[in-house]
């Protein structure tokens, strides 16, 4: 069954070949010839006046493909029926376009093999123009080709080819034919095997051949059994005289009303099954039980797809690969957007930290200025307050070191988040704890700044009281007034000690918040170590080996090596029990 996109891809190659100047335009005379050829091969009545009528406003000069595409869809593609030969249509398009783009004489493959690669490219290419094929589809084609040639797919064997694919975002059909034809992908294999592999992949992907093999079929008139070459497609089961598919002896059309059932063995024939159609039934004999089961399963799959209205398995797999690539691209775009947001958040945090450092430097400068002023004005209280000032400097230095250390840890943590956010969702709880710890730390910093400000105000009040005391002492020598001033001074000292105790309490809360932050960071590191430890368990699943089939009394490949070992072990145990 043909699709509109596949027909347009083949016609696009022809249109590109006719575009000599590569300006996206073709003359009207060439379009007339192309339209007539397409109508002939598609069995559509050609109307030359329709082309003239469609381009009546553009009689002079070449015609653009934007104007030809509506004509092609309206007068040709929409009128196509499913009874025309799509393979012959592709051969005509190939004949019109390949001589301009590539020389078959310079390649080691035949023209027929190059045509098949061209058809496979059209099937696997993206539905956008100009036509290109993504590296994942090229690798899929190479894997199918390698398996068809009887070799094992190996990543190391095609390492150079993968480097060439990864260096380009996409590949054109002519470059793909050239690389396969020059041996860049086949690595010195026999060219007859390469040709057979290309033909097998072509039959599987383009001709929708799901299964083919020799089987015996019972005749309807003479009731004799004849060996035929059966070919299964999504909607039919054809049988030929031999593998060359030249002389077709019959055709079984599969639809929703068909069914396939297994039959008991007869004296003359084994491995029987029957295909029941509304008008006729067909009895077929496979070579062994395994092939019988495979044929029954394949035919049932085709009937089930027809009942569900689904396309052929290869087209369904191709759609799934495209949907997977689109989802991957969407995930990558979402990850890039989230990385940008994280970067912006990190920059904002850096700016906040820088502002905090500047503010702390300003506070330190103001404290130093205040300290110098107190030294000049409070000569009597300098000895009493020196020890407190040294402790304050030490606490401020420790706080600055802790802020610098926490800032460095924050930068490293944000870097790890940017690298592993998509894979390690289990770290969210640890990150939430660390975020709360940082908020508590910020609250403690604000509380400490407020306490420092209160302490500064208290000390200014002490200075004012001291000046008042000195003025009072100069005015009078009365003991009563002096004792009152001393009591006020002692009250101010007690208030200063109270403020000092509050500051110590704030420092203890700050240490507790730091310990919570350290525990949250330790928990995050523990999760990261667990994830890194389990990353070594992820491995790619490689295709299985194709070993030689074992021939037993039950037929070729009827049992596996493991089943044969189990039967041998059971027989040996029974023999030992009999001997005992």
C-alpha cells in the first residue's frame, strides 16, 4: 500500500534533478513531460490543458515548485488508485534522477543495488525537504544489512563509519549510496553477499516481505502436494515456483475474515496448518514444527493488524523511532531551558553573596571607626572592653570564614545539580533540607547584625553617660551625685552584658544551623555515592549470536542446546536408576 509522502519523496528527487540552475525552478516543458510520465505509470488519464490552466498566469519564464506542488496533489496524487505498480514508479523516478547525481560506474555495486538503497533511503528519511536521513536511521539500515549478510553487528567494526555519521547532522541519499558502494560500511566483505543483503533488506522494508520460505501446498483440483516458494506480506500470501519470484502460481488475499489453524499430522504429511478464507481454504505443510509455528504466528499477526487497521510492522516501528527521537529532542530542549534557569539562579545567588560580603566589609569598617573613636574618648574603659573587642573580632573572622566556605560549597553543589538534575530525582528531599538550613542561616545572620547594631547603640549610650559623669564631677564633688552616676554606669554595664549574652545565644543558634546544613550536605553526598555506585550496572543489550542450527531426531532446530542438555541429563538419571 503506497503513501502520499513516499510518492512525493520520489517525485522530489526527479524535480531536483530537473532543476539545473539549483534555483528551485523548472521550465514548463519539462513539467509537462514529467506530468505525462507520472500519469502514464500511475494509470491516470492525462489532461494537458489542466497544466496550462493551472499556470495560465505564469506563461513566461520557469515555474517554481511551490506552484507545481498544488497541481501535483490536485490532478495526479489525489487521483491515484492502489492498483498501479509502485516499484515501476520508483524505477522511473530513479532513472530520471540518478545519472545527474552519481556515477554507477565508479561504484562496486550494481545499478539495481543502488536503486534499492535509494528506495530504502526514501523509506527511512525524514518527511521534510531537502530529504536527509538522520544518523540513527543510517545505523538501523547498517545493522539490518549486516544481519542480512549473515554477520554479527559490532560497534567496533563500524567505528570509523560512526565517526563519519557523528561529524554530520544528516546524510543525503547520494552520499549514502557512495559510502555503501565504495565499501566504507561493508569493510571488505564479498560483494555478492552485500548484494544479497541489500536485496533482503529491500524486500523486508520496501516490498513488506514479512516471511518467505519453501513449503508444500495441497492442490484444489488434483489434490497433489507441490513444493512452492511462499512470500508473506501484510495483506497477502503469494506462492511461486522458485525464489526468483518470476512465475507466481497463486495469491491468497488476507482480510479480517481469514483465520489460520493448526492441523493434526497425517500419514503422508507432517506439520500441517490450514488458512481459511471466505471463499476457499488452503492446506500447507511446513518442513518442521518450528517453522510451522513461525508461519502460523506470522499469518495471525497480519490478520490481527488488518482487523485493528494498523500499518505494516516496519512502518509502525519507523513511526515509533520517529516519536522516540521527537521525545528525546523535547527532553533535551527542556533540559537546556532548566539549565539556563539554574544558571540564572546561581548568578542571582552569587550577586546576593557579593552584596552580603560588601555589607559585612562596611560593617567591619564602621566597627573599626567606632573602635578608634572609643579609644580616643573612653581611655578609662579601654582596658575593660579590650578583651570583649578581641572576642568580637575573632567571632567576626570565624563568621566570614564560614560564609566563604558555605559559598564555595554552594557553588559546587549548584554545579552538581546542573549536571545530574535529570537523573537523580531522589536528591530532592536532601536539597530541600539544605535549602531550609540556608534560610535559617540567613535569619541568624540578620539576627546577629541586629544584635551588633544594638551593642553599638548601648556603647554609644555608655559613652554619653561617661561624658555626663565627667562633667558632673567637674561641677561638684558631692558623693551623692557621684554615687548616682556610678549606679547608672553600672546599669549600663549590666545592659551591655545582657546584649553580649544574647549575641552568644545567636552564635549558638548559628552553629546549630551550620550543623544541620552539614548533615544535609552529607546526606546529599551519600545519595550521590549510591547513584554513582549503581551506574556501573547499566549496560547496552547487544543482538544475539546467529549460531548454526542443531539437527536432532525431531528435525533441524526443533530444540535448543539448553533443552538438549536437560533431556540428556534426565535420560542419564533414568539409566542410573534402572541399573541400581
